[in-house]
């Protein structure tokens, strides 16, 4: 008998979860989008309201009012019996959490495994988790990648388990031959004598890529023979444009978009350092992928990397400080520059760190081990009697949350889950009145590593 999992996830979510089938042959994956007519899910999907999460008063919008959306989901997903064999529903974004909530309004009481790829911040990302908590089952699993994320979800009244997000496939992310750097350099027009710094990931404000450009500019002022390669797998159009304009005054900055995974592995191998100024992710896959390729990393001492990277052994952890103008923690630029310079000028030290980094990934973050633990937990969980004492039409209660959450999200208690979605998730709804993001940030993150 197969163990069927419904995937409401970003594309890489399904790919990484499917990797487990190499070991566990009875796992079968059903793509949520495959249950709808072609491209219909894109048409009806939730989208965050507004341009940037930093601003207040944001909600989610949808083409259809919630009753009509529920009817579409019921006709395409529930009534044809597509859910009959599903043992777990997988979601890895706030949008996925909203879809799971809708399914539970339709009385689909299948347990869910939630693997958030970033912390529930800014405030509009808090709402989906609070709503799903109202409709939770005793078999639900929330996976987070670090202690900081575990604390944040606890403030929302959500229990979690700590497990590296997906893990890393070390059979794909591995050291390659020494010719790769010359080949990549030639492809990109990078001079052979240049040191290469690499960033891979999203281009959104919380990733602090603008600060990374400033750091690179400082590095080049002392040693002009270096290049920065920025590989983007997702971006905010507005922020991406700002980065391009900023980079115009800095030589040797290259932007690449949506590389295939085999290309990404080659870039990890071609670079001298992996660098990131991000203070956002719950785990941070890219630094671990770089370490798997024996590339030393320089990243902030924050969130997942504060735990995955061993300071002075697999790379350097840069201290963070609160920037009142930006309203968030950012890495210390002077220290960042100093650490990068030290590794770029000490090839032997960098090589030793690279070898140590791969060993750490093999020991702790290898994908088969990580996913094996999660699959085993899911299979064990479904043996328990399912407890689903919830009613989507009862008023929301925030009694298990931190006082700040209870006070500043108290407006939710005027609604049931159904009523709230109906009021704030259609084209003509007003943005919901959320808490101030700077205060929420203080409660979530303040002095965590002090």
C-alpha cells in the first residue's frame, strides 16, 4: 500500500521530497495543481496584497470570493475522491497554509506537514499560521530549521520540531574538478586572475543583497581583482531593479537568473567564497549547499546559518546588529569585509574550511538522513487516533499566543476562520489591520543571540 502525500508546495518542495522515494519506494506524491484543469490553480491562487512586506495593512487577495473558491476546490479536489488515499498534506509557504486551511473548512481532516521556508514575518505572514492552528489536528507537524524559528512559532502557540529543511543531496552537491573555475570564468567573461564571490537565492529586501553589494564594493577598493556573481531563483521586480541600478557603479557584478541545479553546483565549485548578508531564512539552504561543494562561506550569525556554519571551521559567522533605519538586524559590514579578505588572502585556510564544511554536511545535513527522519515521523504519526476537534465557524481564540500577539491581533477574535478569509481574501476586501511590523520584529527577534 502506498503512502500518498498531497504537495501544495513550491516546485523545489516536491522535487526534494520526492528524493526520498529513492529509499522509500512506497511513497507516492500527488501535485495539488494536477487536480485542477490546466493552469486554473494559477488563476485562483492567493497572492499577498501590496508591494513589500515591510508596509502595514496587508492581506491576501484572490480572484474569487471565498464561497466561490470553496465551491471550485470542492468540485475539483474533494468530490472526485482525490483526497481519499491521501495520508498527509505537505506545504512550505504561507500560501500553502491558506490552501490547507480552505481544505479543512471543506471538512478535509487529513494531517499536514508544514515546512516554512522563512519566519512568519512581516505581520501578514503570521495570519495563515494562526488560522491553521485554529483548525489543527494532533497529527500535524511543523518543521523548523533553527532554535530562533522554534521560539517564534511558540509565540504563535504552534508546536514545532527542529529538523534541517529538506537537507542537501550530497551526491549532487559535491566537489568537482579544478577546471570548473576556468570554464565558468570563461563562460561569464571573468578574468582568470579574479577571485569569485557567489550569492545564490532570492532577491528580496530581507536578503540584504543591497548591503552585500556595498560589502563587495568595499572589498574591491582594496583588491580590484574580484567578481561577484548573483544567482537569483526568485525576485521582487522592484527590488531587483534597484539592485541593478546600484550595481551600475560597481564593476564586475553579474546577475544570473534561475539556473538549473547542475549549473548551480558548478558555480558553487567555481567560486572562492559563498557570501550572503541575509537575516531571514529559518534554515538557509544555500550556505549548506556551498559547504557540500567544499566552498567556505561567510554569512551572518543569525537564524539557520548560526547553527549550520561552524565559526572558524567551515566558514565565518559575522556578528549582527540592529539597524534602526531598516528596522531589522543586519550583519556588521566591517567584520564581513575583514573575514572575506582573510579567506581570499589565505587559500590554504579556505581549502581546509571547505573540506571541513563538506564533512559537516555529510554528517548532519545529508538529505537521505533528514528526509528519512521526517517520513518515519509521518508514518508513525498516522498510527495514532486522529483528533480533529475544530469547527471553522467558531470564533478564533488566541489564548495560547504571546501577549503581544493576543493584543495586536485581537481583531481576529471577531471572526471565525471562514469569516476572516471571506472578509479579507477577495478582490474588493480592505487590507486587514495588522500589528506594527517594527514591534512584531522586536518581540520575535530582539536580542535572541545576546
